[in-house]
C-alpha cells in the first residue's frame, strides 16, 4: 500500500512523507490501535451506533485493546455476542508485522518490524536485574544525520503513527506474555487490577531511544505515550518513561507540558565546533539555547533529573578539559542533571572510534568529582546490532526479497 496524505515534518530538512493517524487498509476496515477513546467513540457513531451505545462500546473496546491486549473482538466477553461480528466487519486491532526477531547472548532482544505500507523499523528490549526496558522507535530512519549514528545515515524517512508507536509496546507485551490474566469479567475487575502494576513484570520501562527523533514526530509520540500512560490503557507511570532528543529546542517545553515524561538530551559535546560536527542540529539550536531549555523543562527537579547523554568518541570529545567543561555548563545552568556516558557503538563505515576504557573511566571520574553522577552505560546487544546508534544496520544489509523469504520461512 502506498503512503497517503503526505505532509511535511517541521525541521531543518526537506519535507518527508508522513502517514495519517489512521493508516488506510486495503480492505477498508479501520485499525483501532493508536486511537484514543474519544476517537473510537466517534468512529462507532459514524458506523451507525447511537451516542449512548457508542460511548459505552468505546469504553469497553478501549479497555480490551490497551489494558488487556486482545486482538480479536470475539474475545471481548462483556460485549454482546451479536455486536462482536458487527465490529469485526468494520474494524481491526492491528500489530506491526514482525519480520525478524533476534536474541543477543546478553538477553537483549531486537525485533525488525514492518508497517502496513512496507516500511521497516526496529525495537529493542533490554532486560536487567531490576528492570526491563523497551527501546521504542518514533520514525523510520532519521532526518538529522548525527555523524556517529547509523540510523542517521538512512535516507528513507516517515513518521510512525501513534498506532505503530504504541503497537511496539503492545507487541513487546505479547512477546513477553505480560497482559493481565484473570476473570475477564469487564471494566471494574478489582481482582485483576491488583496484578496490573509494573511489579513483577519484565517490561517496566520505556525509552524513546530507538530510530528517529521523537520531537520531530511530536503529536504522534505524545498521543502514543498518552495511551501508554493511561490508567485504563497500558498504565505505565510517566516516571518510567524517558524521551531522548538530540535537542529540538522549540518542542522541549511542550514535551514537558503535554507528555510529562523524563527527558534525556543527546548533548555529546561541550563546544560549538565539535557539536556542530557530530550533532548537526546544533547549528540550528546551539548549546546555550539547549541548556536554557533544559533549565526550563517542566517537571525537572532533583528528584527527576534530566539525563545528558554523552557518546564517548576517541580524540573527539573525550578529554579531561571536555569533562570539566561539562561540569561547568551543568552548574552554570543550575541543572538537576545526571550524565550517561555511552561508549560509542561501531557500525560499518563509521568515521569514529570508541574512547579507550581508561579514558571513559577518567572522564566519568572528573564529572563525578564535580558532583554529578556519570555512570558508563554498558553496551547491550552489540552482537545483534541492537546497541545505541546501531539500529537499522541489519535491515539495510539484507535485501527485501531476502527478508521476505526469511519471514516466510519463520512462519
Ligand atoms: N534521536 C534521539 C533518540 C534516539 S538515539 C536522540 O538522538 O536523542 C538514542 C541515543 O543513542 C542518543 O543519545 C544517540 O545520540 C545515541 N547514539 C547514536 N548513535 C550512537 C552510537 N553509534 N554509539 C553510541 N550511542 C549512539
Ligand atoms: Fe537521529 Fe538520534 Fe541518530 Fe541523531 S542520534 S541521527 S537524532 S536517531
């Protein structure tokens, strides 16, 4: 199916194709995934239900969709038996297609997914002792071309729809078997509600750190995360969600106001020259502007710090002086901050190397000595190209025909 309803993404780049909130389907049915309750209600009214019925059914269907993870109307036991086929004729409950699923030796899992109109993107699940983090993509590719990032070398870009974004979380819950079980007796199921917490689950945290720049797809990311945070939806706390931006300054305030999740900022350099080179968006929104926007980020506090991501590139941004300047900047702007040092993950054709372990350790010590926490992020899933900045590599190396064959064989 071809992309329809194209519109530009704002930014420094040429307009790129974006899909509408509802991806058109060949069979004319409407995929409800990614839609909020009100939108579902309107669609039910348009399909012929009276206002009261539409409201009630929307509430029930919303609960089954996002809270229970069902994909068939037939499983919605509190909806009349005759009503279920009526819904199934007009609507579907979709998931992104899984093209390939890979397991790393360290437990990290990566899924290559495909949209209904044939675009490939990836999501990664990173299990730890005390948490499990799903790394979610917001775009197919990225328009921003950070020089150390493999995703940034991709040309083809389209924004993911809210359904394709929340669909990743739902797919992960499917794969991990983490939908609430129980009596399935309806909306006010007290017994079941007790089990629906992050405790005891594998998937506890979400980071918008997959492919793409989430603040260049603001509306869709916001709408998807609202479904993730909705108590009657996926019910994940905003404190367990982190959005990472390369520094789209004009959208940061709205991110805090309208989404309210934790913020991570891909700083990566402390001088204009170096940041201009490695994060070209810096030419548009410079370091001072970026740090001022961080200082004004709604909801940031000592209890909810802003994370500054800093990729360690050998002989580029990793000197003692850079570390001291990082401390100075964070203090100067009085930022409630922590620093996350990311060893550079290599990919074929990359022009940088990772700093030596001694350099990374020294850099970390200097920042710590400046009173700011600066742990080094352990690279995860490097063997399956699932680590930060490596996404999409496998996809590009294999041809479409090869992947189709593999997908067919896997079924
Ligand atoms: N576009 C957003 C979020 C996705 S990238 C952003 O840039 O913030 C998630 C993190 O991985 C970012 O901090 C990014 O700069 C970092 N990253 C990209 N390529 C990397 C690489 N090759 N090695 C290590 N980290 C990388
Ligand atoms: Fe895009 Fe982030 Fe990669 Fe930069 S680091 S190219 S913003 S995905």
